[in-house]
């Protein structure tokens, strides 16, 4: 939508359709304009199977010859989910392809409705893991373990010129802010709304959507004043918006301490350390750097993969 002109009456209809379609586990059709088909050129070199890592895989994975990774829709440039609910492109897709070759199994992708569904599905064993990256927080570590492979920052996507003059989280009182439902940004912005009220300022109109494309679409259509989310995907959306959007609140904590994101497994799963060592090998052999650089996420790189790095 960010690259196409849509009559105002149609915009409202599309937003309504987006909310209905997002439950299907794929991106809403109208959001595909937000997720422009432009992708970086280049391919990742094939990885040789690491027999020692393969031998450490759970028997279920070795017998099936695959691992099932779940996602909750597009989180570009890491995850760009296809309309079929199973195809995936992006930095995370390239990482999982290389990781699967290293482990000697195929990694299949399944898109489901919302982050809570992903996390509970992993915790219950319905899915083997999520390549992510998913935000690592202490409260989430109670049911899941995180294999962190990126660091992140949280900012705002706003209309060009930043008409509401958002410089940080403190400037959002009385505004309409879109977030992804179930994400950490939703919790922070709701907490900020309470702070606004305590300070005698208007509360924040928090608009929670089930995927990133619909959240940014709310801004480009004028329904929301800003989209509060991770800087890497917002940078991608801004670049695809044809000059209609820009980032705001950069260089500010915006309610977060050090923010790590990574793959997710069930609590104490034997797959956790296999993934950690596999990702570390991709870091050591240069594959990780190649993928992150190609997708414009070099600022989000970690030197080493880690488990449950979040301290808050």
C-alpha cells in the first residue's frame, strides 16, 4: 500500500479486510504492496553436513528428516511470509536454509496466527522451534528458551516529516500508535499510556494488529500516527514506502534495555544447544555475516550466539 495510491473509502475497507485475513496465517493480500517484491541479490554458499551436530538432533527430527519452524507472518527483512502460509524469504529464511544443510535435515516453515500462538505451539511441542528472530524477555523464558542471534532497537515509523513530532516514547501521549499484538512493544506502549494518564496527559490509543504489514499500513493510511516496533523491519518498510514514511525516536531507549532476539525452542529442549552451536558455526565461517550484510542488518549482528541473554 505504501507504494500505491488508494482512495480513502477503499483504505478503510482494506484495513478491515486485513484484520480478517490475518487470521489465515499469511499476509493480508493488500499488505503485499507494503512488502515490495524487491529483494537483495545473491545466494548463500551451500553448507557441508556436520555429522556431530546431526547426531545430537532429537530422534524425532532425525527420523522425519526435518524440523518445523513456525512464524507469525512477515517480520522483514528477516521473515517475509508467502501467501501460501508455508514459503518464507528473508535473512531468517537464508539462515534456516544454511542451518538445515549444516544439520543435515530440511527445515520447513509454517505461518500461524499471532506470536502467542507461535510461542505456545513451540512450548507444547506442536512445532520444533522458530528461527525468529523473536524478542527474548525473562517472562518468555519461563516456557521457552531463546537462542539469540541478533540485537535490536525499538523505534517508530511515522509519515514523512514526522507531523506529530515524535522524538521518543515520552512524546506519544494522546496519539494513535499501532503495534503488533502480543509483542513486547505492545506491553511497553500500554505501560506508557498508563504513565501518560498518571501525569495528567491523554492516554495513548493503542491499535494492536496481528502482523507487521497491517501495522505499518495503518500509518501509511492515516489510521495510526506511528507504528512502534523493531528498527530492522521498520527500516525495511520505510525503504519500500516510496518516500512516504520515515523513522522517529532513533537513539532512544524507548522503554527497553538491551534487546536480544533469536530462535525459540521449548524449555530445556535438547534442540537448544544444537541450534546454538549450529548458528555459531555459521557465524564462525562467515555465512552469518554474509546473510546479515546482504539483507541490510549489519548493525544488528552479534559476535556470538547466546542462550537466554535477556536480563529483563
